[in-house]
């Protein structure tokens, strides 16, 4: 595995760049601002941004950001979303460890966000399928199992996701002016 690729940002980057290079990390570019650093990091496949001093914008959303600065900078940096903060007089070992930790935590956060989004999507799919089943049960007098089988078969026949089929049924029901919600006894509930 090659050296970790980094972008250094801020107006006084020389010391930070020197520390990183002595720690075996590769600085692929320098930028004056966090915004420019993010753009350059994407272009050059950098793993993180190390900012000398506090950034002036929210950081750490697209790449992990490590802040090296004065005490006041560090407090502000934490509020801006930095993944790690270090004082200006940190050692190369401390900086290298902070960068590696920031990259690892960023991967964890990114993974957790992706998992949460996947679970949200699954929940929305399930809700749509349940609603469509209710519509089929009310409109066609089907059992829950038969309504599910109809959705499943339509999904296979049309080579579309079951959620897409369910949403089509829900949209059609809205156009027809019926809510598709069923009363507890299985009969259709009217909206008008």
C-alpha cells in the first residue's frame, strides 16, 4: 500500500507539510481554503485534508479533515465538523496518528450513513408494498397473501422492483380518487 495521499490547506502550510512528509505521508497539493482543498482532493484522489488553522466553512463532509492550529482554532474546528484537532506544536507521530484515525472514523461514518439510507429505503419500500397490498385487497377482495403474490408476479413479469409496482398501484389509486386504505373489515375506505 502506498503512502496516504493528502491535501494541505490554510495559509501557513509549510510546517504541516513537513511533518506529514516526515511521517511517510504524501502531500499531493496545497490549497488556501477548505473549498479549494475539497476540489483538489477529489481531482487527485486524496484520502484526507489537513488544515493549518481553522477553516472558515463546515468541513469533514466530503473528506475527513484534520485541523492543526492554535487553541481558539481547535475549538472552532470541532464545531465545523473536523474529524481530529491538534495543537500547532504537535509531533509528526501525533499528526500521522490523527490523520489515520480521522480516515478510519470517516469510513465508519460514511458506512453508517449508507447503512441508515439503505434501511430507510427498505422501510419506504415495505410501506409502499403494504399500502399496495391493502389497495389490492380492498379493490379485488384478495387475501393478504394473494395480494402479495400478485405484486410479486407483476414484479417478475415486468422485470421491475416490487416497490416500483407498488408505487404504480398507489399512483393509479390516487388518480382514480380512491385512497386505497382499507377499513379493519377489509372494505375500501372512501375519501369523498
